[in-house]
């Protein structure tokens, strides 16, 4: 299982040391930009799932390109 945590900078180092002390946990830091990108991709996939289930209405690709 993977978990993405958002922790204040002044508390993060202490928590990382605790996590690294657990033999069954692999802890790795990522940049803020990468964390934001991962969250954006997750939201896009969640939207796509809702569109395919018919719970959300999508827009045609041509309309999207015309808006650009």
C-alpha cells in the first residue's frame, strides 16, 4: 500500500526518522511539484471513472481543443 502524506516541514524530519526505523516501511521524499502532479492525475482518473459510470458528463475532445 502506498500513502501520500502532507506534513508541515518542521515536523516531517522527525516523522521520517520514525518511519525509517520500521523494517516494514520504505519512506521516500518527493518534491512538492511531483506531489501536486500525482494528486492532479488521481483527480483526473477519478473523473474519468465517474464519466464512464455515467455519473458525470464529459465534453467531446473537439470542444475541448476549440476552447484552447
